[in-house]
């Protein structure tokens, strides 16, 4: 049985809430990722995803130069302990209707992110979802 720690992405990219949307999009493209963790000082403020950029910013015609990521982030973050099973992570994602979950250790320190694509590649490498996840950036 696979644990979340077996499938998660360990490299987490952090950006401050006052970062311009344009800069965040550039960082995500250069890092080939679909999300960044947003901070307000030393505090976790939320998560910005590629979908947030499209649905919240582009659809609302927000100016990417003047709009800060703190104004469009998802503030409610969902976390799972790294020793949870990959199946438990999948159930959590289904129940909360989300594609990514922050991963913490037993002390609630952030240690990674697990995405639906990570789970698909590990749990069923032959699935169509796994193929899509490999072909596209982490969405």
C-alpha cells in the first residue's frame, strides 16, 4: 500500500501574497508546476493554482501586472498527513472536490503537495488520467 509520502511532490514553491499575478504565472511556467503555496509573512495564506489564474483572474479580466496573488488565492487549504495512504488522499480529494492537497508531517509542518495526477500515476499507471497527467504540467 502506497503512502502519500511515496507519491507527493516534495519541492514546494512559495510566493508572498503581494506577488503580482504575472510573476506568479511566470514562476509556475518556469517550474513546470500548477500550484504555489502563498504566504503572508511567515503564515500560510493559501494556495494559488493554474485554475485560480484562469477562473478567478482571466475570467474577471484582472490586470496581471497590478493584481496580487493574495487577492485571488484559495484561502481554505486542505492538508493530509504524509503517512496517510494514497487511497485516503484520493477519497479526501473526491469528498472535497479538489485536485491538490498539501502534505504535512506529524508536527503539521508542510512537507509537500500531492495532486490527483500524482495519485493516478502511482495507483494506476495505465489509466488515461495518468497519461494526461504525464503529458501536461501538474494541474
